[in-house]
């Protein structure tokens, strides 16, 4: 088995974005959202898998810690039966190997006092954690030196003080890249043409877009922020409201924009795997979402909806609005077919040959731009060997 | 993974019928029955897998068309949500890539009018289709030039004008070759010795056959017809009605032929994978059946029963006879243990080593003759790479 | 696929016990318990898999016979529908290939009297069988010459005349070695600290053991007996009743030995895979158990409990005692977490990398001693090719 799970013969044939095709387990040394803050109580534990790596979390004095969920001794997962006998430490259920949450250091083996295996050097890997907007972010990489700022791995605006963010997480049975390519895909709106959200929120949704001579995307970055590809719904994007087959019109969707909510203005894709649809589904809200690598065939779909609020009352009102309206119409009903499409694409790319055979077209240029960008600017391809070091 | 899914080290050890052992996915450039005509209505769609190839079918003005069930763009299956917005075309549910059923040509992308991806050259693979005797046959091969006549890939008599054919299709969990070798196997009747069909239709069924000095099979072919091996239940076949173990008789089945239906006269196996038992189970009926390759571990078992009829009344009477009698006693009850035996053989040959280790005996000579014949006369081994071109 | 299912690159990195790491399918040419005698009635059949080898058993005039459960002809398993038409023979359900239980010789093919395939030489492999203490033992190896005595592959005392043995068998979803290493592991008692057996039988169970300067195990063997590693609960073993984390006591279990049953005195591990805990769980009983290789990821957990009895009345009393008390408290409740731990270790060692990465400590020295011993003294590593010869 190749160290990236991709047949080298296929990688040889990929032009321009080989690291992306290699990154079946995602990119390393980036921040990823992995849990909702509310799902990890003080003193409790939670478990998750990120880029193939099993993780266990706790919260101590409000601060979240993360260790590799695998005892040095017998390789068993702590999370099978998490034991925390002293604040600040995690004990393996099998022989009592005990580690410090803070630095992963092996401090004791309960079943063997004074064992020499506790030498002050051994420990399990720790992963830096940061909370923001109700989500727990993990840095999948080496704890060592220069930790990049969380702001470099989330879409612009996401961390804005006045943006209140609601979120929903679920596991999807496709590789993370089919999430990225479905989300940033401008013409996949074809599958949303009958969505109830359109009428419900007074939207105008074309069937797709006619190719335009001028490029509609650009690369954006700022010194302290993320790098991404921004697709601009400006004059270079020509909406198509009629579907034609061999010259005959076969489908039509309403194109009248009078009194309609004209959203979004931009769709953008940010390293490592976050999409921003701004604004959406309402002129006052932004949908940002992540397609977080879990393992080769699974990703965590992290949907967030943000709205600027002035105070607690505004926060509470948006929470109600989210639960009464957007969670159902946007996250479930509108994005449901996206989940289904990613699972279908997983089947299409199952043998990896389709990375070579795929027949992309003009509308996929922003996706290609992102493939190139992430291939160049990622901080490392996650490899099977990373899971063992 | 080898291109034929068979370990080359095993192929090296096979003498005389290597292409047959290689053909785990079946043989290419042959006609195969795949659907019942009644299961594909005008304007509807159906899906199936043949020799590893996903297929989608429709019927337009009565004519059946078949495309590879896989969009050029993202590799998704059309059949996940078939869309036909204009007569004669199939549209992918994801971005509206639209293909002509007739020639597979990509004619439009609904979500992107005027895209250059529609260049008049791109298309999905089409497969020739022909209907006969209530079955839809597909030619698993290249649409190109010289299409062989259907008559070269079905048993003789099958297409005879006055033969009315009833059929039943089901999926069996074994490679197609275990169907072939079970069906053409003269001594496997041992497993049928307690079948209720014997008494029900007044048959005489020995436990097996004693080896005879003279060969009982011959190869048959005609210019316009198929090529096959015919086993002749003539003087060279010595029925055994008593089973002996170390000299003692341990089993006996009735051998009295007085007033009994003495069937069949011949059993024959035709390229690519069709058996004819003639006559059977009645002196007035012929059972022909196919073991159609689906994928490496699955075949489609196509059972047919034919009877010569003079007119519509005869046809209706045979239909009643089939449903009241033969479907249950012959197709289900008698052939049930065959399905079970093929699944057991699938396990026996699972590692492919048994193709080298098997201890065949005299009664398997007709099977060996077929292995040699099909190895020589097939029109191509189906390979994994064929599924991608 | 490597012939032992283990990546050679991993084997290269193993020091001192490479054959043990190679023996994913167990060791060959040893005796293994596989069935309870009561589960094989006169004239009946039973089936099991041992070291990857499918087996079928019968009992004739009280004697148990064992054949490879795979017909020479089509590779199907006899046990799918065992047929015994004559005492002393097993007939394949497919074509009537008939074998002698005694020597595996092919004597007849019922469906083909006088076939030349019956040449007096062909046969299926037989495996020597011996019954002892209510268990059927099979010798997984070549029937040929020098069969080692059963006594060389069971713990000392097991065959003692006056020892009455009760047993329980079940399938566990881990490789057999995780059974061995869990059973012989002195500090895994940490997982048993809350077992109800402790109070129920008035035991003293420490949390583990502090490392001691002196070695507490030795290798034992006798000319006619087995070879094994014996861990002696003498002065070199220092029990730990308090668990500490970074200097603070976090766990305490009762250490008062007044009036308690102080068991066991020794724990020992014998080739090929049998543990003896003596005495346990009662001063008057010995628990011996086997972790029998089934396939790469499964073992048969054979638990036995022995007690010395003087007569039939003593035997009956112990049977009642076992069913009323030990079966539940010892085999099910106490050993339950062991089964669970082996399954967790199976996950930890799934990729085989953990054989290289594992962080063993002082308390694992007896396990390492056994790894070395069995690597040196085993009678052969079971290989995939052994399953085909």
C-alpha cells in the first residue's frame, strides 16, 4: 500500500495538482473544526477521527486538550473506556498507562509503580486545540514551533467579533475532496432547481451559468488571513435560466429578479477545505462550511451559518431564526442533495482513475484553480506513516 | 491489481485454457441477455451490470438503447436519478450533461449553455442492443464495425420462429464460470436425485454416469450459428442407478424406463455462456439458460423454457403451463440446488488456486472441451481497463 | 499477499521473535483443542476452522476422525451438506466423491462408478485427533511419522487422572496472540479491579505489580511434557495496591490478606498457546485456557476449569459447583473484560506496525520470554501455502 493510498501510476498522469490527488487523507499542519464546543463538557471526553488520526479530547478548566487516541503500550484506544483518575491526566483502561493531557507525557503506569518506562521522555502525540464560534478546532500536525494562526485556516469574516455562528456537523460517506468540489461548484446548482428554499426565501436560482470569455475568479490572501479562490458573481458570470437540448428548450426556471433576494455575491474556497457563500441563504447571513477529512472515504460535513448581531438579544433572535428556519430549509433540505451527490462522486472516483479520466468544463475552472492553489500552498500531505510516528 | 483480477502466477500454471481462467469478468464482444423486455417500458429506464460494466437502458419508439451508466464529468451513475428531458436524450442529474441515447454523443450541458466541452466528439460508450424471445440482449463490446449476428451467440433453435420462450432472471453469488460448469456437468445430477420434478414429470434420473471408452461429446458449429460443445446421451453414456462405496451398494434410484419421459437427448454449451438441455424437463420443451457475467463474484442466471407453438392459443396455453408447472418444479425446485452448488464452488475457487488444484475426472471432459473451445474462439477477455476506455 | 499474511518489511524490523510475529495463522505441527466431546455424537459431523484450515469431524465407534473440509474435485466444503452413506466414509454432496474417514483416501465417486480418478493414491488430508478431558484435540500438521504426544502440547497437570475438567468454548474477534498476551499479562489485572469475583470468592487482587530487580519467571520443561514460561508469584513479585499519578494516590484496592484466598501461585504459558493459572479462582481449582488460532483475525477461546476429585460423587459435585458458580463469576464475568481487551488489541495491531512500535515495560518480560521461547521451539509457522498442499 502506497503511503498516501493512491496508486503512483495514477499520480504520474496528474498534471498541475498532484499533491491534491495525493491528499486522500487531507493536508497536514492545518486547523480543522472537529467538534461542537457544547458537546464537550468540563471533565468529559469526546473522540473523533481526523485525517486518519484517532483523537481523544477533554475540557479542563474550560480549556480543550487533544491527544492521539492510542496507548503507546498495546495500541488500544483510550476512548474505548476513558479513565481520568486525576485532573489533568488520562489513564489507559488496560494497564493504567497514564498521560498528561497538557503535553501527552507518560507520567505513571498505575499497574506498575516506578516502572522505567516512565522516563520523562515518552508520551503520546498532542494536538493543539483552539475554540472559536462554538467549534473546537484541532491543528493536525506537529505541536512543535511555529503554530499558524487559526485565522489563516478559516474564511475571512468567520472570526469577526460581531458574527454569531450556528453550526451542524455530520458524517458523509465520501472523501473530503468531493465535498470541496461539490460546494465550490458553480453549476451544480442544477440539482437544487426544485429546492423549497428558493420560494421560501424569495431567491432567484438559475439552472447554471453560460461560459464567459472573462475569468470570474481570483486568488485572495492577506498577511494574517487565509488563502483562497473567490468566485465573483459579477458581470463575468452569465446565468442560464433555460435548459436546451439540441436547440430546443426543455427546462425553464423563473428569472424575474424583481423584489427577489439576490444572493450570493461571492462563493469562495479557502485552505485547507472551507467554503464561504456570502451572503446566503439570506442577504443578512453567510454560510461557511468545511469538508473535514476523516479517513479515505469519509468526511465530516461542518455547516455554519453566521449573522452579525449587536447584542445578546440579537444573538438569541438569530438562534431562534436558525432553528425555526435555516436549519431545516438551508442545511437539511437545500444541502441534502449535495450530500447525496458527494456520495455518488465517491463511487465515480473510487478507483482513483477518474482523477485522470474526468471531463471537466469551463465552469470547473474555479475548482481547478483551487486544486492548483492548495497543491502549492498546503503545509504537507497527510500520509499513512504520519499516523504511526 | 492485475488487469484481469487473476494472479499471473496462477495463469502461468494453467494449461490449455488460460484465457478462460483469465476471463473472471467474462468475454468481450459477445451478446448477452440482460433484462426481460417487459421490464423496460417505453420511455422508462433500467440499469444492470454486465462484465463489470455499469449500463443504463431506455426504450424509445419500441427500440431499446444502452449507454455506459457513468457520466464523463464526475463519473456518477445516471441511474442514481435518471433524467430524460427530451425524447432521445439522457441527462445527468448533477450538472445536466446530456447525451443522445442513439450514439452516446454529448450534445448539451444544461447548466452551461454553449460550453466547449460539447465538441461533437465526446460521448459515453454505447452498446448495441437487440431483443429476442422476450429478452434484451446487449453486445458487450465496441460499437464499431462488424457486429456479429445475435444468432452466433445463442444456442441453435433459440431464435426459431415457432419457439415460444418464457424466462426468469436472478442474481447468483458466484462467478459466471461456476454456472457454466455446474450446468454442463453431466454427473452433478447426483444433487438432483431427490428432486420432486422426477416424479412430477415421470422422469428417469440416474445418480450419474460410468466412464465410457468412447467420447460422448463433439464440437458443433454452423456458418451462421454459434459454436458449442454437445454432449450426446447416446450409447456412449452409461447411466449409473446404483451408488457403491468400497464394493457395497449404498444408494439406488429407480431405473425402470417403462412409460417414462426419457429426457434429455443432448446437453450442449454454447459461446459465450449458454446451455441448452434438449428436450427438458418435458419431451416437448427445451430449457436454455445463460450464466451472464455481472462482476467477479456474481452472475445473472437467465433461465428460459421454450416450446414450439402453432398460434396465439398455443402460446397462451404454454404460458399457463409454465406458470402452473415448470416455473415451480423446474426453475425453482429442480435448479435450486444448482444455485447453491455454484455458490459453494465460488468459495472453493475463491483464491483462484483451485483452477490449478482441482481434481477433475472423466465426466468433466465435456467441460474441459468447452474450456478449450471458448479459450480459442472467444472474441476477447474482458479486462479492468476495458471499463475505463 | 505474503505467504504468512505479514508484510516482510515489518518482519525485518522484529528482533528476537520474528517467527512469532510471522505466525498470524498460528504454529503448525501442534495439538489444539477445537471441540467439546459432547458436541460430536456417534455418526454425526461437526465443522471448525483451525489455523486457517477448514475441518470436518465425525465420531465412529466412539473414535473421532478429522478431514480437511474441502473436496478435491470442486473445492466445496463437505460440511455444507455432509453425506455419510456408509459407515467409515464421507461423501461430497456435489458429485459423490467419497473418502474414508480413517485415511482420507478417495475410494469411490458415486456419480461415476469405476472412474480412474479413484487410483488408490488420491485423498484429502487427514488430521490426527485425540480426546482428553472432554475436549477434542486436533494435530494441525502432517499425519506422517513421529506424532508428538498430546502431553507435550498441554499444560502440566491437565491430563492428570484425578483432575476433572469443565470447559467452555467461544469465538473471539482477535488474533490468537492477543489472547496469549492478555492471558499471561501479569499487570492486566488492572482491568479486573472491580470484578465481582474478588468479593464473591474472598480474593485479594492488587492493581498491578511494581518492577522488581529479580526476575520472576523461568522456563520449564520435562522430557515428556510441554515447554513453557512460568511466572512465580513469590518474593520477586511486588504487588501494588495503590495507584499513583504524579505522586498522588488516586486509586486504592483492599490489601488486607487476613482470611483471604491467596491465589494464584503461578501463571504459566505453554506451547503452543495454553495458559495455566494455578490455583484459580479457588485454592482448589486450576484454570487452564487456550487461544486457538482460527484465522488471521479470530481465535477460539477455550476456557477450562479443573479440580481434583476422588470419585463420581466428587465429579458431580464439581460439575454443580462449576455451573452454579464458576461459569458465571469466573468465565463470564471475570474474563469478559479480557475478551473485550483482546478485541481492542486486535485494532491496535491491525496493520502489524504495532509489533514494531509497541512500548512494552518490565511487566511484559514474561510475555517476551514466551515470544522468544515459542519462536525457538515451535514446530513450524502455518503458511497460506500449507492450506493448499
